[in-house]
């Protein structure tokens, strides 16, 4: 696919997802591409991750599984892309298909649900809502903890669910975004340092780290720009990124989380509980720990401003390519 068709279909994907998201009737009927990816990951985990095998054998099996995921997603997406582009104006259905792999609308809705859950159902309502978007044990969270978890998830998933998919689609089209999403899905399912998945999930976790290196840093830049526009804390966001991002246990998650923390004058990350396991981590930002519902709403405002910035970038690039194409 040439650059013109790729960026034009990206603009359609972005606009469609921002306006409509993934239609619920379609989800009820056929599910979602990410759930299909998750089913494939789970199937490979069941078949190839044998607990009786040695650590090296399980790591090798994980490398094979990751290779299978990349080939299946990349080849399948390539065939869909070629089919769409065989028709006149095929970039339109291609963009609509690609929109299913971007998650700005659903991300904002899930985080807003946490704020509403706290307002209408108290701590229990907030815990229930936040359990839909974070892997940590919600029963260990007090109300500020629920708020921080929602804000951290918003920051990290802006990178994983929005900026990275847009980046890889702009670079490599539908195969690029599909491979990214299946690797990211695998990392979220089997990329944990648990007895079952530490060896088997090693390959998918490392590949996910590599695929997110540039998008995570772009996300920090976009969030800092949004902080400058929305409430003049862009410098504070960048200072937090420079000081704290590299301290995070993840090579990528610290970048958007530190930018969000600095922008909101909060202290995010730190030690967290996943299931029964306490994960020690550095704090991002040096502000308040007592986050509240108002901070979730400020974070959403920052997110929406960042999406406007991303819209402007896609719009300018599309306008430039259209102008070049016809002049």
C-alpha cells in the first residue's frame, strides 16, 4: 500500500473510532479482533506451555508461539488489506476495519466509569469499575488508590491502545497494526513474571517492549504538549519524564505515567499488588498521593486534549498528501 492510501485510510480509521468506537451490536454478534487474538494466545498457552518442561524448553516454546502470532496476524492482515485495496476507494473499508484496533473512545469510557462508580457506588463501585481496566487486586485499593490506578491506566493505555496502533499503522499499514496488537495482547496475557509465564511469555514481553519504544516516548511528548495547552503544566510534565521515566520497571510505561503525573501534580505508580504478589516499583512524579475523582476528570481532559493534538497531526499529514497528490 502506498503512503497516500495508508495515511488516508488512517485518517478514516481515526475519525471512525473517535466518533463511533467499536459498535456494540457487532461485538455481540462476532466479538472483537482483540478477543480473537486473545483466544489464539490462550490456545497456544494451553498447548505449548507445559509446566513439566524445563525453563529453557518453555522459553523456546514461547518464542515459537510469538512467531506464530506474528505470522498469523501479519499474513491475515496483509490479505485483508490487499482485498480491500482491490476495490475502488478500498481505503474506506480498510480504514473502518483498522479502526477496530484503536481504542480511544472505549478507553475514555472505561476511565469515566471509574469516576462515576466512585460517585454513585462509593469505594465498592470504584473498585468494580477499575477492575475492568487494571490487573492489580482492586480489594487492596482505597479511594485514592482507585483514582491513581485509573489515571495510570489511562496514561499507559493511551500509549498502548492509541498512539502505538496509530504509529504502526502509519508505518506499515494493516499488517503493522495487527502485529502490534497481537503482541501487545500476548504481553498482557502471558508476559507476566509468574511461575507459569515468566519463561513462556519472555519472547512476547520483550517484543512488546521493542514495539513500544518509540510510541511510549511520543506519548510522553503528546501528553506534555496537552498539559501545556490545557493547564500550563507542560514543563512540569517533561521534568517528571526526565527525572522518573527511566526508573520504572517497564522500559516504556514510565514515560506516559511520568508525563501524566507531572501534568496533574500527582505521584503515580510505586508498589502495587497483582493478585497476591506485591510488585515493587519507583514512583512517577513528586506531587500528591491523595488523588480524587476530580483528578480522574482532569486526566480525561488531558487525554482528550492529547487526542485533539493527534487528530491535528493526522489531519495535517492527510491534507499535505492530498494536496501533493492532486497538484
